[in-house]
């Protein structure tokens, strides 16, 4: 047990009713999880306001309530702490409750629209290969040394983050690499964490359903760098004009990387093939197994980060050549009938454009490029026609299909996509609602040496329709369908 007063350090308190010398045994922001002697933090969410469940939390045994607005009726024996911001309070309380675990390792956050998962995961791979105990908090999974846990969000809630960081402390982890999403920053999930460094990849159209404007989206990302400590590093991609914006108010050590402009860390693409990339980094040639210009940026960020964390440069280059692609990130297979299938998580206009341009730069143009793509439901609808236009422009044939429609009508999502395609390009498009049937059709349309891109879901192993998740793995589906065609 720990006293409430011991975990209120750095919390912006406005009023206290009751004693803070009360013993507590857990912190929750979901009233259903509250047990005897727990703290309930009332969070105002995008859909649900936790303040409506304060009485329920008290009924379940909460001994302390943290809230922005005090309830009309106070229950004797319960301590009420009014705070300026419940999200911020939860973050600091979580860090205090788990004994500030981020201070006991080198935590590096990766933010930007694209590349977060690849950079964080490959940094985990690299430092593990270098002999260190490493942690990872990513969209795909959570790793504590070599133990794997399931991930549910790009950036988990504050309690989950600190719980796993404490586990990392217990396992002797020295470095942790973490994806930092705009939602996570905006909802203060990363407050109270001690970062050794931050990486900015790029900024393109995404999450405008949440942030409303591109400027707001950019400024949320920037706030992450604004709060880095002065002994941390801020590494940004200056080929993206927003890179310099991220550095404007940071106290951290400013470092840059780029392929096209002057920067502290630069690289040049010498060869780009389906078998990999040949890069020139710091005047040294290195062959890597990853593919595409976007991965050249990712690899350069990884190299720069390793250098800033003290890894010897030649050792970093050697390890770069051993890194393997992340699940659902330009994952490809070649069938016995010489059809190449690429599965990629590309779910933003820029990511889709990057993947298609990468394929088009590698291919001979004597073959067809068939793209299967959809857009997720209950997410930014403005990008749907844009993604469809990109797919139609940069592919020979396109099949629009369902992604994760969630609560939306998948047919309406497809119609919104179709609206972005001009009359000439529309002739090379098809719309097939069922995702498996769409992939099957692409396989049947493909001839020897043709390329099929299946975009949008990448590493995901499910499809969500009307609140129900069913098993669906793009890579397994296309692998199975191509094998059937070979017989």
C-alpha cells in the first residue's frame, strides 16, 4: 500500500476535501475496475465523461476521487481532490505510483505521421543485437526484454505505460523505444515520463477527425519536443518542412537528418530493389534488407539515434544490415507463378503514395501493378477520396474494398473513395465490398511478374465490422490464395 499524498507529487491540485494520508492500493480511470481502497480518476473522454461515474466508483470501494469538477454529494470517508486537468493528474500519479520507472532507463519517443512503428521496432532490434536488454512500446506489440505482450493502442494510457516501464526496470532493461502518437500527446499520456530523446519522422494528412486542423495536429506533435529536458536529444527530419518547427522551442540538444538537404546525419540511396537498399551513410556503403525511399529515412533515423545513444558508428552500420522488416510494413512474398504480393499498413495518403512510388521505382513497367485498398470507418473521412485518387493515379488497376469499417456502412466509405477518382482513372477501378474476395480477384487478375499491393491493414490480424472483430490477416490471406492458384 502507498499513501495518496505520496502519489500526488507534481499534480496541479486546486482543492482537497478529506485527508491525503489515506492508504491506496490501485489507480483506475474506469469505474468498473475500481476495487476497495482504489483511486478513481474521472477523465473527460471524447465519448464518455468519467465524472458521470464518480458515484459508481465510490460504490465499488474507491477511497479517493480525482476530478476536475467536484460532485454535488460528497461521501464521508472518501477523499476528493479537485485538479486542473485529470489527464495530466493521471499521468503524474501513474509515474509516482510505479516509482518513476522512466528515469531508470533511456526512453526514446518516436513521433510523426509515418515511420513510428518501423523506427521504434528496428531500434529495439538493433540494440538487442548489440547485446543490451531493451524495451519496446509500439502499435504492433510491447516487448519487455525478450517477453512479448499484446498492444492495444499506438500510445497506451499512462497507467499501462508506467506499468510496463516498471516491469522493464525489474528486468534490467537499459533502453526503451516508444511510439508517441498525437492522441497520446494531446491526452497527456506521456506527461511525467523522462525522455532521453525524441525523433520526428514527418507530418502528413492524418487524424484530422480528431485534431480538426493540420496546424493543431502539427502543434500537438511540437509540444512533445517543447517538453523534452535539456539533456535529451531532439532528432528531426529536415527534408520535411515541419522538422524545423519541432525544434523551435525545445530545450533539448538539436540534431537533424535528411536525404535531400544539409543535416547532421545524411544518407544517399545507391540502389533500390525488391531485395533491399544500398545506402551510403557517413561515406560508408551499407546493404540493408529494407526497401524504398521511406525506409532510407527510417534507417537514417535509426543510425542517428544509435549514435546519439553512444553506439559505435561502424557497429551501427553492421547492425543496420541485419535488420528485418516489421510485420505489415512492406512485407512481400513471391509466388511460384512469379506474382509479387506486398502487404503494407499504408493508411494515410502520404504512406500510400510512398509505397506506390517505391514499387514503381523498382518495377520494369512491363508488368501490372494491382492495388487493393480501403479506408477505416469512424476515422478521418477527408482522406478517403485523396487516397483513392493516389491509388488510381499510381496503379494499373485498383480494387476498392473494406478496411475496418467499424460502425460505418462500408459501401458508403467506398463511395466516398470513388468520389476522388477522375473519369479517366475510374475506368481502371473496381469496387468489391468483401476484402477477401477483393484480394482473391486481384490474385486472379495478376499474371506472371505482376505486383499486387494490399494496403491499409498491414500487421492487423482482424477485421472490425459493426463492433465485431473477426480473424483476418492480409498476408496470410494472399499467401493462401496465391498457393491455391498455383495448383
